[in-house]
C-alpha cells in the first residue's frame, strides 16, 4: 500500500515536470513567434516603402533614402539592387547624410553601421514587374529593449522552475504524508487482524477521537466492533460450554441413577422415579431456554443497526401494554411517569432491555408494583435521556450487587438462569449507554438507564 501510494505520487510529480517543460517550451515559442512576427511586419513595411520609391520606371533617390532611413530606425541594415545587380543605395550611404543630432540618436539605439549575420534578400515588385531586390539584416540593438526581451525569457524560465519546485516539492511532501497517514492506520489494522487470526480476540486498532472522521476512521471503528463481537462470541462459547457441561451433568446423572435404581429393584415406586426424571428434564429445558435467550441477545449485539427516532412515551406504552395483564393477575401495578418526547435510539435493543427489566421486577416483586420514569438527562446534553425501572420487591443483597450483571450468576433466592441482567447490561453498553442499580434487601430495586 505504501509503495503504491508513493509510486502514484512519483508519477504525479513526473507529470508535473513534463507539463512544466512543455509549458516553458510553448511560452518561449509563443514569445519568439511574436518577436519574429513583429520583425516580419517591419520588413514588409520597409519593402512597401522601398517599392513606393520606384516611380515612372526609375528610382526616386530621395524617397529611397527616406525608406532606408526608415529601415534603420526599425533596426535593419539595408541596401537595394536593381534588376541588373547594381547597388542603388545602402543604409551606410544614408548614415553619411544624417545630421549629427540624428546620427547621435541612432547610435544610442543601434550598433552602427553594420548589422549582424547574413543578409536576406526579398524581391521588389511594382505592378507585377520585378524592379530589384532588397537586402537586409538586423542591427544589434542597444538600450533596454534587448535586455527586457532576455529578462522576459530568463524570468519565464525562473518562474517555471520555481513553480515546479513548489508543485513538485509540495507533491513530494504530500506523498510522504499520505503514505504515512494512510498506510500506518492500515498497517495497524492489518496487524490487529493478524492477531485475531492467531486467536487473540483482544487485539484492537487504535481508535481515533476526532470529531470529523474519514473513511479510515470509520473502518477502524467497524473493525474494532467486529473484534469485540468475535471476543464476546468466543467468551460466550467458552462460558456456555463450561456451564452447559456442568448443568447437564447433574440432571443426566440423576436420571441415569434413577433408571439404574429401577433396574436393580432399589426403588419400587415408579411414580417417584418419573417425578424425579421429569424434574431433571425441566431443569434441562430451562437450561436450553437460557441458551436461546443469550443467543437472541448476542444476535442483537452482532447487528449493530441504525439509530431511529421514536416517541419514548409511546414506545414504553407499547411494552407495558403487553405485560399489564400479567402484573394485574399477580396483584401488582405498573405506573408510568413521563411526557411524550422524541429520542434517537436502537428500538430493537431497547425493547429487549426494558422487557428483561420488567420481567425481572415481576419475578421478584410480591406486592406493590413497578414504576417506570423517563426524561431528559440534562447533565450530558439536550439529546440525552434516562429511563428508570423501580420495583417494590425483595431487593438485592449487598454481597450480590457487585455480581448482579455477571452471566449465569444467581443469588441465593434467584431461581433464574442468571442471564437477564447480564443481557441488559451488555445491550445497554452496545447502545452507547450505561446502567446503574440501587437496591436494598426487602425494600426493592431501582435500575436507571442513561443514553446520549
């Protein structure tokens, strides 16, 4: 990954170099074309002026002298030949006729009297008839004009070099930064994935704590969620295997003992054996139901889901409506205290949590009933909320409070499977909340859920 990213940026830098070179060539070519075009325009002006000096079949020397003077001012050394190859007049002849002031001015502009390079000739025509040739070559210019032209070329090259250094250097630095900041998180993810593949389900990739998270941050969070799910599944498998082995051994041993007792004639009353076997089968069924409950809860955990907006009052009403009749048959009440409010949560998980808390309260409450309260939890912001489930039941002994959320832990008088509250706590944490319990033996219990 790192090598590919680095090579990609190297290609980008190479393309930047190529584009700068092409750009430089195009800019300088356009400038040189402009200079050459201007020069050709001047040559055509001189030719037109010289051709205008030929009148009535002969050269007008005064007019021709003015034309060559005009050529000198435009930066060219010139001379004219007739059709027989005889030189008619040259710019050197013109210079000899200039007054000192004009000659001084001309010497300040050009290096006189001779130009540089070879002469180039152009045919002269009047009314379709060739009248001679114009020879010219550029004079070496003095003053600021040639300096400015060279400065433009030099500055153009410098600008392109600087722009390349900025763009190329910036691209190179970005290449290093991107390869570091992109490849390092992926490298850590790969390392964590390899650790999980070796059986270390506690491996986690460092989770970012930025408010604005990119795709890699979300990938890291999803990976860590997956790793936690695998760790829970592995722990569940180990714990279930251990507990199922232990819980099944006792009833199966009792069943086997009773059947052997019948075979050996130790027990004469078959009804007693049937009762014992039925009792142990009920224990096995209860264990299987416990496994189903924890499997259902784990399935809810593995499905992360999306938060949905619900009316909390209507949601709680829908849950309690199903259980009110069961509570009334036992002589218990369900009291609700809270107003209608819209919250964002995971309805499927919250339904399991509240149903387990109400079921737990029902089992351990003999008189009175349960009160459910809800509202905004202003300590952590306007979108947070809490739900409290308080019963008037037996309460929890102080020594059991610390382990009340442990899987398969049962109190002295519990009689359950030790899974309900464990499932509640795990699902609340998955939802990003926390649960608190306050209880006194003989006075009831209060479970408070905080979300947001």
